[in-house]
C-alpha cells in the first residue's frame, strides 16, 4: 500500500517531485530556478520579508539575496 504524501520522508517527497518534472521534460535550469524562487518566497513569508533574517536562514549574504530577488523577479 502506498504511503500518503504527508507520511513520506523529505527525500521521498523530492523523488516524487523530480519524477514529475522529468516526465514533463522540464529543463533542469527551469526546475532549479522554480525551486529556488519558491524556496526564497517561502522563507520570505516565514520572516515577514525581512531580508537580513531570510539571508541568514538561507546561509547567504544579504546582497546575494537581493540579487536573487532581482534575477528571479520576486516581489
């Protein structure tokens, strides 16, 4: 019997997601860009848009985060 998605480990959830992306023949650069955008947006919500806290949580410099916001067109 197949486990519910919420019961899967992080690795197993990622395998499911990656399998779907490969099936749709999404280029790796697009998949990585979308993942990065969603990851940063989610951190932004957690830290109420405080870029200093977001950058610290993501382990990157605040200027790097600013550049990612611009490159990924995150508002």
